[in-house]
C-alpha cells in the first residue's frame, strides 16, 4: 500500500457540517435504508476531493502502487461504508459496515478500478 499524506488534503469549509448532517440523517435508518441512501448521487461528495487525492498519490493506486495509465481512477472507502465481507467475519458475527465514515476524508483512498 502506498503512503499518502492526507494532512495535505484540502477540505472545503462546509465539509464538517456536511458530515454531521449525514451522520444525523443516517443514524436512525436501518442498515438496508442506509445502504440505499449511500448509493444516491447526493452522498458521493467524496468525489469532490478526487483530483487532490490523485495528485497526492502521484497518480498511483493506493493498493497496487501502479500509475493510473489506462485505468479509470476512483475514490475508494478504505473502511467499507455499506457492509463487511463475510470472509472477514467470525462465524455468526454481523457487521453493517462503517456507514459513519461515508464522507470522512480520512477514509478515502485513490484506487484503480480493478483494485
């Protein structure tokens, strides 16, 4: 994995307010409702930081460290926002994902589409 100095990531002034509003809105929802809500374009604000993330990573994927040559770069959530894969859980364990990190800038990573 590639080191990215996230302290250099510029955040718009309204970012913290938007995060608080999202957490307050999503908190009382069921996991299914949260998952559906997070798929809506309205919650894809992390894309606003994409260009700066790609710049800070020198246009390289966080996971593979390959340049984004011929690949479509994306902003990935390091901690999954909707669910955790069953193979990562113990028998009988449930995990609804890290929905409160959906627009937390510290959870974003530049990634290629295959990673």
